[in-house]
């Protein structure tokens, strides 16, 4: 059967009915890739999987929530949506609004969103408001303006978003035949970790899995309110997607940490970029810097034994590497080799670099 998106697939578990006009781009159903090389490289016997959410239609997990949020906004008669964003939400909002024929307003921090994401918001025709401030300032503006203008908020404070995003957990349980022992995610606003917990809990309660995973959230050291224990007013990190100091789902995520038996930790930009490169070079999987935070974290905790051998571990890669080409190129020492279109020159270049 033709796959037509996660609402159609999970309609019995989502707030839709047979009359709902579904706004979809075929999101969800993303690959769960088992890592072959990295566990051997680190000498640990673990089943490590990547949930490659960068392969959603706009290149990030946000599409799972956006299909739900825009479907409901249209159902409620809304003609415009608005979000604050570090980039990916704005790309998804712009695309799904275009699909639905409604307007998207996106508020982004000036100069701090990756090029690919800005290109997406622009080409899909969103109205882009760049603010001289960070994501948290943008979020504050969105909440205030939504009370004064006829626009639906599609940030993850919109609970339909979390409903859509919970389907990633369903897919993982179905594919593995059970929940994993550990699920590692990069955390910014903490919407996604919350959505996964909702999904895992739903399947566990119905006996579709024998357990729920320990939920492990990893942050960038310069934007790590869950690790420092206090909000951060001037978050900074190369992983711009998670450059957030005042997470909206803060309380929910702290409850999930306790209920699941998981934990939070943080990593330097250097460690995050190292993990991004390790994954691309050793497994052929390219994710954006924020996403690599989950791998940086899992690798550290597997190596230290905090995640014991014999465990199954899923790391969510939230966004595609192509979202942020500047950062990718910036961390490659090897530059293209300039040659003339001459057989000897090309042959020599190959031999020199074998
Ligand atoms: N990874 C990526 C690539 C993201 O874009 C985000 C959030 C996260 C992780 C964190 O997810 O907020 O649910 O904890 N990006 C939002 C945006 C804030 O505007 O695109 P979270």
C-alpha cells in the first residue's frame, strides 16, 4: 500500500476523524539504521541504532509534529500559523503552510540559523521576521502576539505537535519488536523527548512493548539548563538548532527523567562536531550538529559503562546534515584538489591519495 504519512498510518491514535482534511507530505516512516562500525571501533557490545529523522520531507523531525499542527489549524479554520524557531520548525511550518494554502509567519534569531533552513523558509514563501534576539525572545513574542492576531501557534507548546511526534516511538517499537533499553536525544525545548515518552508509554500500557526506555537527553554545554539546573539567558553553541536557554517543556522533561530512570548531560561544541564527523566518516550518516549531540552522549555513556554492554540504544538524529553546510565544510581539513581535465593529472591525483 502507498505510504501517505503518519496521520493516515496512526489515525486511530491521533486527534483526527474521518472528515479531517489531512495536510501531509508523506512524513514519518524514517529508517532505523543499525550501526555496524562504531560499536566495534569503541570495543563495546551494544546494539546501537540511529533513527534518521533527517530523512523527513523537510529534513527534520519537525515534520511529524507539523503535519498534525497544520492539519488541526486548518480544521479549526485558521488562515495563518506562526512559530519562533532556531530553523527547522520554520522550515517545516513554511512547507506545510504552502501545502495547506495558508500563511506562515516565522520568527528567527538574526544570523543564528543554518543556511539550509533559511533557504527553506524563504523558498516556501514564509514571512520571515528576524529578531535581534535569540529563540527564547522569539518564543516570548509568539506567545504574546498570538493573543492579538489571528494566527495559530505551531511551536511545540501546541500539543498537537507532540501527538504527531510521538509516532516516532511507535515506529521504533514496531521495528525492534520492543522498546529499546535507552533512547538518546538532543534536547532544546524538550518537546521531542516528551513526545517520545508519550509514544513509548502509550505502547507500553497497551502491552505492545515489555518496557519503556530510559530517556537520555543531551544538550550543548553553552545551552544546558537541564544540566546546570537553571535557565540560561544567553545560550551559545555551534549546534544552533538547540541554542535554547529557557525550554518550554521544562517541567515535563524533568518528570520524564525521573519516571524513565534517565538523565541529562551536556557536551562541548568540539565534542558535538567530533561526533558528527565520526558518524559521517565511519557509518556514512550525515546529520546536523545538534543531532550529533545524541551520538556524542551515547558514545560517552557506553564507553564509561553507564549504558552497559548488551543494551539496545536508539539515538535520534533530528536533522539532516545538509541543513548546515557551512559548519560541515568548516570542520573538514581536506579541501577539493584542483586538477586540469587531463588523464595524467587525474591519475596522479588518485595515486597520490590512495
Ligand atoms: N535537534 C534539532 C535538529 C532541532 O531543530 C531541535 C529543535 C532539537 C534537536 C531539539 O528538539 O526542542 O524538541 O528539544 N529545534 C526547534 C526549532 C527549536 O525551532 O527548529 P526539542
